[in-house]
C-alpha cells in the first residue's frame, strides 16, 4: 500500500525461526475482542457462512458469483481444476467488469449516488456519482478504441491517484484491454521493463501529481522509459493534473483533454469470457525480474465483491469507505476499484501523503466525509503512533465503525492503538492477509462473528482453505509454526505469470505438491488461529510493498563503484523493517576514494533511479568481504544480525570464518 511516506520501509524476509522470541510474545497475547451484540445483529456475514461454504465450496462460490455480479451470459461450469495448477472458474459465462462496477448501478436507479469523493492533496477535489463515472468511463473507452486499442491489447497506466486513474482502469475493462498499472514511485527503468514485458500499446500518464505539497512530475519518466526502446507503444495519453511543462512528441503524445473529453459518452461494454485477463500487475519475486501476475475477470470480481462486502460489512446506502492504498498496488485494484464499485459503495480517494499540509490530514478527511470504514497498513498506523495520539484526538472520528489492516503483520501494540485511538475502543478491526497473487482477502476475521485477537489474521474466510505445514507438507499441530499454504483453489487466484507458465508452476506449486506456497511463515495458536510471521524467501516488503533482495542487489552492482552487494531486511521500530545493503567497492573505479556519506548518497540515488524511491536502502554499509558458504551463497542471516545490532549467530558454515569479524571491525571503525 502507499502509506505514510514513500521512505517508510518495511522488510520481511526473515525465516520463521528468527522470529521466535517475538513469536512467544505473540502467542501469549490474551486480549480478546468479541463483536458487540449490536454489530453482530446487523452484520452482513453471519456464522452460518462458514458451514454453507464448507458444505460445498465450488457451489458456494457459484452462488456468490450469481448473486454479486451481473452476467451477460450466465455460466454453467463452476470450477475446472483438471489441469491444476491452472484453474478456470465460471468459464462458459461472459460479463463485463466496468458494466458491473458502474452501468448496472445507474440502471438500478442509483446513478446519483457518489462513487468517488476525490480529495486532491492541494485541497481541490470533486465528487463523481455513478452516472458521472458511466459517462467518463464511456468517453475514455471510446477514445482508447480510437487510439487503436482493441480487446486483448494491453494498456500501461502510470498515474497519480486521481479520478482519471480509476476511469482509465475501468475504460480498459470496458473494452476488454488488460491494464498494467505501474506505481508512480517506480523509475523509468522499471516502467520500461514492465511496458515491454506486457507489450503495452498505450501508456496513460499525467504531467504530474501533487506530493508533499508540490507538483511532482510523471511524464518525464515515461519519456525516458520510451527512449530505452518500447516498440509496442503507439501512443502516450497525458492527463493534465498540475499544469507543469512537459516535453512533447507529436507522433506519440496526445492530451486527455483533446481525445477523451471530446469523445462520445455513449459506449456499449464488451462482454468477455470469465477467463479473459482483466489485468497484469507486476510484483517482486525471489529473482531480479518482476513477475507479471495476471488475473482474469469472473472469479476475480466474485471474490473482490464478496470479500469487500463481508469483511468490511459494507452497507452501500450508508457507509463511506476509504482504502488508503494507491492503485499501483493490488490493494488499490481490489479494494479501491473493483470491490467497492461492484458493490455500489461511496468511497474517498486521496491523492497525497498523510502529513501534507499537516499530520492530521487523514483524520481531517475522515471527519469531512464521515468515513465509516477505513482500510490501511500497519506501517501507516505506526507512523501515526509516533506522531502522537493528540493529532487524531483533535478530529471527530465517531463516524468510523470498521477498521482494516493489510500488507504486513500488525504488532499487537499497533493493533491496540488503532482500535483505541482511531476506533474509539468501539470498532472491530479486521487484519486481512492476502497477496497480489491471491487477488483478494483470504485470511481475516469477520467483524460480526469473530472474537478478534490483536496481531492475528486468525481464520480463512468462508470459501477459503489454508493451512500451516512443516517441511514435509504435513499440517502442523496447534501451537506450532511452519509455512502458510492454500489447500484449495479460490476464484481470485492468479491465473499465472504473464508469458511464463513454467515460472508460475515453479514458484507457487513446486515447494509442496498440490499446495499453493505463499512464501510466508505462519504459526497456529492453541485455538488453531493463524499468525503471520513474515516472508520466508528473499522477498522483502517495503511499506507493505514487495521488493526482492536480488532486485536491489542487481541495481547496486550495476553502479560502477560496486563490486558486490548483499541486501537484507532489518527490524525497524516504526516501519516494521528496513532495507540495509552491504557493499564491496571497486577500488579501481573511484568508489574506494569516496567517504562513507558520499557512497551512501550516490548509491541510494542510484537504486532510486534503477527501481524507484521506495527501494532506497535505509543504510548502505561498506565492507571488505561478504559472508559466504562454501558453495558461494551469501549468508544473509548473519548480515541481518549485524544490521539489527545483534550478536552474530552460528557462522560455522562460512567458507572463511574470519569474515564476520572483519565486517564487525570495519563497521565499528570511524568513517
Ligand atoms: O508477507 C505477506 C504480507 O504481504 C505479502 C503480500 O504482498 P503483496 O503481494 O504486495 O500484497 C500486499 C497487500 C495484499 C504477503 O505474502 N502481508 C499482507 N497482508 C498481511 C501480510 N502479512 C501479515 N499480515 C497481513 N495481514
């Protein structure tokens, strides 16, 4: 999620065993919060949902798909798992995502309901009703078609969080063109890789957006991405948001105001098959190359709508919902765009940072729009804790009735603060575990049913099957830890990695036969509730955003000063964890002559340029050697000990056991 600040860094690549001390604290957590009878009585999701789903999981999902979505052609087939791990849901049905998110609400007579309250960082804003959205999305769909985008063509989106971002995603869905949103904090380099991997025909961007009180440019990154060679791109469509000067290429560039604003507002949505790709979203894996996770239409939308309705207890007539995620992340796809709009919700979207122009901006927004459901990330909550409770204390937050958390484990103290200070000791908290790959929430309390425990995501939702297993794929008993797996296919499951089916099978389905390997460590407590413990692979989680250690290491070694690099995630009080890099400099290339500060600045900026500001290491430590096993594998566990100022653990498998002493000496030496 895009949270407190882009510099807020969270890293979770720690294997489960190194979490053990903290884990004991977690497992002795004995605070419990049952739903109030008033909340339970009115809740959308009642306890019976579990039994219903358990009785026949595929039929349960089929019922949800029929009830929550409108189909152009109803499906007969439900689940096809015969070619596992490739799955198909509702495959003989056809539908359109934008029709479901917008048009059908207008047809149902609620076109004058506000869909989006847009709050710009600069204080400007506007509200769009469902009828407004229908007109805007239709215009954009007509314009995209006129620019040559057809059903099945890919569109890259590189926009700030403004209404045009939502409109663009829906316009793509309306014509059946899969979108690939690239977070605005990613660099030109990252953007061009993603454009090329998806072979995008159109790029939609803006002159800039407002961030931290000033206009920050976006179009130059697109221009630069295109200079790297992106032969598939035929046009760049530019929204004018800030009015700043932009370089212009007459052959490629077109203004939104010229082609979208002038287009017809009548458009017939294209019905696509349920398994037609809806979007690609790149996320980091354990290698340097990001994975293009792709999701299809029918199953994804079913789970988006179902989870949004039940986990947040959405009452579309009365609630005002706000998810603070940027659309550049999966949370923005499922819980800003598709889930809420399919359910006919009224929601807030906010362009900027929580501390602009003051640290109470979020709470001011909640007071202004009477937000009743808030969905955000632990890293943001911890930042607000640090700023002090007197800040939210100045605002009227009494409209809130459900609070959600996502992106990383939420430590019990942050959970308690969230509930007490933001929720007035009244609101249920739903700690929701899921991933880009799962498409929608998988493990979470149900707010009217579950007695919540601070720090635990607790139970798989009705319709979802998860377990914690040991190295031999055996389910662990209560009180034990292991790896989180998903044991049955679910509707919003990723359908693969764009263009790389083998990598899909290898990454998720090879670790344990027949089970989806999530890459997270987890533990079951005495009640069988699940506690998430962070990643067990080399994936890090930066502000709840995923990056791979390898990706940052490759960025570092692409700098001429760097001979070798190793990156680890180190615990950080506010941000959960932070990126720490260890580098060996090349004496011959100028790096050796620099002082430590100059190296830090240069290399941090280099990582920002290669990947994006979100990937900047908090710290870069220059070392003479890296700890390696005899087979040449870097022992990140030992480096993590150093980064976290801990006594270095067992180093007996090192090829050269003196390396850790060298590192320790080097770090304590001045300069
Ligand atoms: O490690 C888990 C963590 O975030 C990872 C997924 O990251 P991403 O695909 O970027 O999606 C983030 C938003 C859904 C997971 O593998 N994670 C996410 N939610 C939680 C979590 N860890 C613990 N508790 C959560 N609620």
